C-alpha cells in the first residue's frame, strides 16, 4: 500500500494539523506502509520515517495565478508533471489534509487521471466565523472553487461533528463521510513522570496555542487575569505557542510578567512523535488546561492535556464540547461567560480535590484517541473503500 499525504502547510509552520499528519505518517511507515508526504514549500522537519517530496513551486504558482486572479483554468499545464508523479510513485490513495487553493487545483488535475482522493478538513479550510473574520471560505474565490471541487472527492474523513455538519451543509452526501478524529501517542505520555510541586499554593494554568488573537481568545487574557486578581486568586499562567511572544505587546501583561511564563514554541527534531517530551513536562507540571478559543474543529491540545491527566476549563464552543464533558474531565463555560469561568477557577483554588478526582476520567476519555488504534482504523478505511491496487 502506498499512501500520499498532501498537506497545505507544513513545518516550520507549527500547528495541530502538522503535528497530526506527521504522527500518523510516522506510525503508518513503521507499520510497513509506504507513505509519501507532498508539500509545497521546504520543511525543517528531521524526525520523519516517511518520504518528503516538495512540489515544483514555479509550475504550481503559474497555474495558481491564472486561476485565482484571472479565473482562467490552465490546469492542463500541470498534466505532464502530475502524470510523471503518478507513474513514479505508484500511489494507491491521495489523502489531502488542510486544503489550500493550490490543493484544490491539484485535486482537479488528479481526478483527470482517475486517482482516488480522500480529504480531511482541519478547521480554517472549511469553517467560517464572520464575527472574528475566520475561515478561508470568507474569500469568495476559495469558497466557489471549493464548492465546485467537493463533488470530485471520493471520501471525506471528519474530525468532529461540527466538521461533519459543515460538509453536509455544503451538499456532501453522508455516505461519503467517515469519522476519523485526531490522536495522541498515549504510550509516550505515560512514560513522562509528573513533576508537580505538591506544596505550591498557586494554581497553575497552561494554554498551548499559536497566536491567533481572536480565534484562540488571546484578546481575553487580560480580562480573565484582571478578574482573577480581583478575586485574590494566586495563579501562574503558562502560554506556549508560535508567535506567543506577541503577548508582550499587551501593556497589562508587560506590567504583570510575574503572573506569566510565555514560551514561543517547543520544536521537535529528535523525537519520533509530537509533542516533544519538554512540552509534555509543561503540561504535567500544571493543574488546569485553560482554553479561551472561540471555535475549534478538534483541539489536539485538548487530548494532549487529557493524556497528562489535566482537566480542561473551556468555553462551550464548537469542537470543545465534543471532547470535554462537563464535570467529568473538565468544565464547559456557556456563553463565553468570563465571570463564570473565574468563579469556577475560584472553586477549584479553594478545593483542588475537585480536579484531582477528575484525573482518571481524563485518561478514560482519551482511549478512543490513541494513535495506534486510530492508525489501524485509517488502514481499515482505506481497505474497506477498495482503494488499494492489486500488485
């Protein structure tokens, strides 16, 4: 079996989709499956078991410019190039993750050669939230092109019910939809020893997210912190993610630096699976995972936190309510109510037994997201759909 993963963006741009595709590709490769990752730009990743192939940028850029800016289809310009790729690599299935405009072009070209195509959307490539200007589909050129391309896709794997609902609204038939969530390598998390200071009276939060101010709720950090201070709650807030150093531009954060530990990113060049052990240590030295996101397709940091026995406090938005079960492995705050969020933290600060009693629930709730079982399910999906060539 030879699988091609096509990813719209890859490392050094770090995010849940990049982590997920890398982990799955590494695990499938170890299982004896031929995995080739096709990307549009150079990457700095070094710990891959799979082969990385970089598309010729110039030829894609020419076709992109004509289609995007002039709405002229010169896809035939790619035919010879794509035909050579198909013949050379003997691919059974082309599995697209995180669609971009160039990915839509490639899907259209591949279908001319009768290739089998599966697509997994990861959020911004499908979801829309006009209140925070979120979603590629707010761009009418992308939206129209996506709608016209959907019917050429054989199957869709969806991460969450919210993704499924969006696809159905776009006219995708349910028989083309297969549930396949994100996953974590639970075994790796189990090997990392917890390092909490049992005598520390502070309550320790952690948030892991790239700096997407409105989408990830970073604009709410000041208000949450101010209310915690007013309630005399002694806390330390660790914020980790790409471009998180931009938080230093906030005057409130600059004047209260002792309350925060801001880490730009934790890269992984020497370990087979993400996240890096250093990040797992940061999770395990915390008390609560604090999520302020307004919308999520599937929060991979949620299951990373739960794998560290870390209860989550989150707004009850799309995506979050499919992983977090209120009062079981965390707390869901309705209507983005910051005062209620702070009240919940105050209750926990007075009685940390509340979250200690949830720790086993956290582990129970992620068993279905184990990397090994999810990869086996993906192989079964490929086989069930008869996407494998007879050799």
